[in-house]
């Protein structure tokens, strides 16, 4: 199997955002503090709140709420 240049695009995009929005703005006292901060960024902000272009610029929470309403309406 051959690797294409686009195979890592999603991961590279994520790590670019992580560095720009979180890591470069802070100084960590310990490695554990850095790990916890990255975990918090991913679980508390990036996954549930960040707006994504592939779902109409809604956050995952907003998207799920919209889908539930549409399902209840029978759409």
C-alpha cells in the first residue's frame, strides 16, 4: 500500500490547531500538567464545542441536538 500526501492531512490539521490554540500560549510546570491540559483541550473543548465545516459549521453538540429534533419531527 502506498501512502499519499493527504493521508495525514486530518492529523496534521488537528495538531496545528492544538499547538496554535493551546500549547504555544502556555508554559507547563510539569509533563503531567501538559498532558492534563492537552486532554482537557481535546475532551472539553475540541470535541464537543468546536464548530466543524463538515457538519454545517455546527459544534458536535449542536449537530446532535439538531439531528434529534429532526428525528422527532420525522424528517
